[in-house]
């Protein structure tokens, strides 16, 4: 797939892959805020992310990447969410709430996303790929612990409250949503986490929610590209 990167003008463009949970965060926020994003969907399996042209787009050779109208790029889902949320209710005005949003987003990157993403990858997306069982055991332990922290926080939230904010969901809810939603693909059970399940469905009922495969909520846990 060609990835030429001249400076350009046009709508913002999201470089993603079809099943990337990190890129899904960006598409969710764009949907909720009514912002048009062009998609350039790459394939990890076909080696698009290893192509030399992709290093000009993404300094860490990963998706998501947000390419701005003038050709500059932003990498890392948290940075992209922060950028797109400015001037919207998804980034709160209150400084204590901002601190909480950043706390949960940092938690997601350091303790939540990686073990859940690895379990999904090895148990559902690429089950025949060799993996060290000790790694799997560690991811299971870390994933369960991260979800238990999320359940604890959500069990304390008063009626209508969100993860880090009171009156309106924030980019912390978006950051934590995809890999929690996809946890079952890594054989992590959500049955004992009623507040987490309730929070997931509240997010899915928000206006302009974007499914992983747009318009196909039932395919959120699909193991194949469509
Ligand atoms: N910390 C990064 C993680 C991004 C990430 O893990 N991207 C995955 C897809 S979800 C990727 O590009 N994997 C391919 C690779 O690492 O080669 C973020 O939050 O954006």
C-alpha cells in the first residue's frame, strides 16, 4: 500500500488498522464530536507498518496516527484524544477533573491496554502464533487486576457519573473503553464486573457511538477483517 506523505491540505486523516483498539478510540471520539475523519486503513498482517514510508508517518511505527490538514502528524492515542478533545466537553474545564482524566489515561497505557491487547491477539486474532505461557499467565494476572481497579472505581461512581468526570463523559472513558470491551476475546470474563458492564453499555448508548466495524455492533468481537 502506498504511503506517500507530501504536505497536503484536506480533511484530517486517521491512519489505522481495521481491528486496532487504539485507533478505535480516535474513531469513537470523532463520532461523538461529529468530526469528519478520512481513514487510511493499513494491514499489520501484510507488513504495511514495516514499510519505510510508514516511518515518515509514525515515529514509533504504530497506529493510530492522526495526519493534520497541513501534513503534520500526531502519534499515540492519548495525544490524539487530547488534541481532538480540545474545545469539546470530552476534555473537562475543571482542573481536578483534568487530573483524574490524565490519571485514568495513564493507567490505561501503563497497566490496562497491554495485557488485554496481548491476550486478545494471542487467544483470538492469532491463536497459532507461538507464545510463552509465562507471558500469558502474567498478562492474565495484570489484566484481571486492571479490570478490578476499574470495577472498584465505577462501583463508587454516583448515579450518572463517568469514570473521571461528573456531568459528561471524558476522553478517559474513551481510552478505557476498547480493550475493556474486547476483554472477552482474551478469555477474560466480565461476568463478575457488573459496574464495568453497565459502563460499557452506557457508552454504547451515547449518540453517534461508532462500532469497531462501523454500523455493525455485533461484529465488535470479530476475529477477522471484513
Ligand atoms: N501506546 C500506543 C500503542 C499503539 C499500538 O499498540 N498500536 C498497535 C495497533 S493497536 C500497532 O500499531 N501494532 C503494530 C506494531 O506495534 O508493530 C497508543 O496508545 O497509540
